[in-house]
C-alpha cells in the first residue's frame, strides 16, 4: 500500500522491534507480582493498572498502557503458555510485516480500545486486542500448525475460526459485550476486512460464471466462453483460451496479452 510505504520510509526508524514480545514479558512480570501479593493488595494493584476512561481523563494516563500487562488468569501454566503464544505470534507477524507495520497495527488497536473506554466508560482489558493478533496471524499464515496440548497438530485457520465462534457465543450470552469486542477487533477489520469482501465478491462472480457455463451446456448453447472485450468465443477461434480476471470478467488469450 503506497500510503503505508510512505509512512514506513518516514517514520520506520521509530518502530520498536519485538514490541509484542516485550509486552508478553511485562505480562509475565506483572503476573509474578500479582502472585506474590495478598488478595487485598492484588485487588488494589489491579485497580491501579486497569484501563478506566473516567480516571484517564482525570490525569491517570499510565492506564492507557498498563492495562495490557494485566494477566488473563492467575493459573501459572496458563500465564506462561499464553505469554509464549503471544511472543510466537509477535515474531511471526513482525517477520511478515516488519516492525513498523506491526507497531502500527498494535497501536491502532490500542487507540480503538481507549476510544471505547472513553466513550462508553468501560473498564477494558487487552484480551480482544491480543485476539486480534491471533486472527491477523491466522490470516497471514493460515496453514501454520501448532501442537495443541503439545500433541495434536492444528492449523491456525481452524484455531481462528474456533476463537471467532467463541467470541460470537460470548456476544450471544452477553450482548453488551459486542461493543468492546468490536473496538478490540477494529484494527483487524480495517486491515483484513476489505480484502475479505473483495475475495467473497470475486468468488460470487466466479460461481455465477460457472453456473452460466453449466446452464449453457444443458441448453446446448453454441458456445461456452465469450471474451468480455472482443466478444469472441471458442467457436470463432478454437485456438483461443479463456481466463477470468480479478474483476470477474472473462478474457480471451489475445485480450489478456494486450492488457
């Protein structure tokens, strides 16, 4: 994308390499501090770190970042495995996109979550932002496999679909959760949404074209293929071969060479 290329050439030097891995490490550190505290102290510490739009407006700006470090669970094994998973996702996305674009994606998610907290006065966590990283990784590496329970190989695209299904179930059980979930995934929707829509539209055009071909064969039509540009068919010139382009138009070999 030209705009991203221009931004990267100008501001790329400010990108933080390994940003997601750093955040995963700080999550583990925060978890260790929580474990060492009493229940009462843990509650105060949690209240000190969480994102609260009202208190951010009162000047407690550290909450714009510290909510990312809050542990999702107080189970040691889960905390360690989730941090390792987050580091793995961060490395993969940075390798595919580069540090600047990953930073921009993550910062966009943080801005969306902060906006949600300020507008709707919600206490936010980073769980949906981290899930947007999972979905982005699955969209980038759909056939990458991980060992579920260290044994069962599962492709990332199926894990992403399972996560999406659980998220939808969460919304069905608690409809107000749709607001933070939407804002937490807004960066993913902006980056991958247009491409998804284009692919679905192209697929619909291809299916429509195939249906027309089948109907033509059933009705014994004189031809099956016709170039959108020159209107020639395989009957007009048997040496022509036809392909469907990204726009869903059928072009003969001559017109494809001219294009």
